C-alpha cells in the first residue's frame, strides 16, 4: 500500500461545491486530480448560500478569489416572531472576524461555484463533464461511465451528492434518502424592489440574516451580490408537492402569498414581490457506518456521506471541512488506507453531530404558538447552554465557527466539547 505522504492520482466524482473544494485542496498539495461530473455543463443554479467562518478561512487559504465575488457580509442574526414582527433574539456578528478569525459571507451559490471552478482550472485540474458514473471497481480502483469509459486512479473520492451512486456501492448497503416532511422554497427578489419600500429597505441596507419563526414554517432572508438581490428561503411543512421521483417542482407567487397571508407585514410584502420559484424536497440520511471502502482506496465526502438540512447553514461548510481534513491526512507518513481511516475517524463525529443538531432545528424553529413556544423564545435570548439554537450559545458558536479543519490534531478531541443543548420543551 503506498504511503499517504506521496503524490497520488485522485479521481473526484462530482463537481459540486464539495468535489471542487476537495480537488483544489488536494492539487494544492501536489496530487494529480481529475474531476468528473454527470452534468453536460455548469449552469447558474440555486440561490443564496452562507459562508460561515469555519469555511471562509479554508477557501481563502486555498486561493479561491473571493475578493472579486459580489457578496454581502452578515452583520447579525435576527430572529423575529411570525405574528407581529417583534424581535425574539438579535445576535450581533459585527466582530466575527476578531472573534472567529474569518468573515461570515452571504453569496449566490452560482457565484461560489464559479469562483471554485475558476480556482480549480487555474490550478491545472482537469474537469470533465457529461461523465455519468454507473459502476466502480474499488479494488483497482476505477470508475466506469455509462458510455463505457473507465477512469483509473490511486484514490477515488465520491462527492456525488445525496443521490450518490458511489455511496451504496461503497458501504455495501442499499439506502434511500429520507423525506423529512418539509420543502424549501428558494426565492430571489431584486434588491431594488426592497429598496423602493421603506418597510423593507433596511433588509438591503443593513445586511444581516433574518429568520421569521412560526408554526409549521420559518423564513430565512439575507441580501446577496452586494444587495443586488434578496435571498429568501422558506422551509415549511410539505403539502405533498414532491414525489420520490421528482424532488424539485415549480411554485408561484399566489401560493406563497396565500400560505403566509396571516404573517407579519414584512413577510407578506416579501411574498408579494416574488415571481415563480423552485420548491425542493428536504431529505437527509441516517448516519452511515463507514465513509471509506475496505480496500482503502475510496472515500466519500460532503452530501454523499452527510447530507444536511439547511437549518444551520452548514452543508457546504462541512463538505469544505471534509476536503481540508482529507488534504491533511494524505500528508501524513502512513499508508493510504490508514490515512483514509484517520479521515473518517476525525470527520465522522463532528459532521454527524452537526447533522443531528440540524435535524433538531427543523422542530425548534417550527414550534406551534403556546407554552412551548414561549419557553423557546425566552431561552433564545440566553447566552447559555439552554439556548435551543446550536450556535446561540457562545461556547458552541466558538466550537463551530472558530474551528480550523486543517489543524487535524485538535479535531478528534474537540468535537465532544460541544455543550449539549437542553430540550426546547417547557419545564
């Protein structure tokens, strides 16, 4: 078995955010990387995405040109009550660089993907499209596409998302992503429309992340592209809009206005400004028993092994952490199989914890009005362990945002230090 500290030919399957980050991080260390993807081309898709400090520090370190990217900087996180617009909790982020060592940015997913792709191509990494993998030989290792083309490598990184072909073959267990019962409406509104309304202009002029919490739904909004657009994500109980076969469907302005007709004025006004949008089924997976193949020549990364619901805005960030740790373990003076096992042992506990807390927030943010909701709102204002939002407590926020995934000697020990959250239920 070759030693991990050598230079490998690496095949990354999947050119999403995680796959591109993995390729870039590994090429930076002198590995020869090829990235393949099933898509025929990379179109501008998706909506807003947040880049918290635990991921922005990595992207900057790997040479991703984020300075030229149009973006907003989150100044605070504002939780608002759905009925009257009153503040539940207002967390300032204005000193986040001083506190956590890196910025918290609000961007368009397509812009982030384009910046990563640009860095990947400038690093000399070969990116091939229209390469849909249908089978693997993990002992070789190699991947074969539907056209019969076989790609051989020393190491295969499966970064092909929640509907991964690689995952069940690598784990040896058939799996079906589980429907959480929620859908996400992903809406983009021109910033000029908000600026024209005195009640909404502050959402553009004072960049922050706003979360309206209500029964069966919550809305998260923030400006992107220097305020050119306002990103609105609505996570809400599904009305059976999607199916097991079709996860993404189109929605329209009228249904959004009807659904939130009783919510506070800002929400109603935002709904009235929307056009057509896409609705996404929200799914995740139970924790996997392994991320590495017994051959020691293949490994999973990102959504292929720990798909996350959007409630903590950590899906892409955790994939970037995966890439960082994979880079570091391959620099160790151990054989490849041992390095990949170390990657799994370091990353699985932290990612699984974030994944679990993300699932909890699906409930926490959608509590029906009443005693339980009142207790939740009171605890949200506390900088203490009983705050139900995971990073609402300073110690947990530091564990999440100040984390440097490339300092691997600290990772395995620190994840258990994240304080446990008390139940949101009223006592």
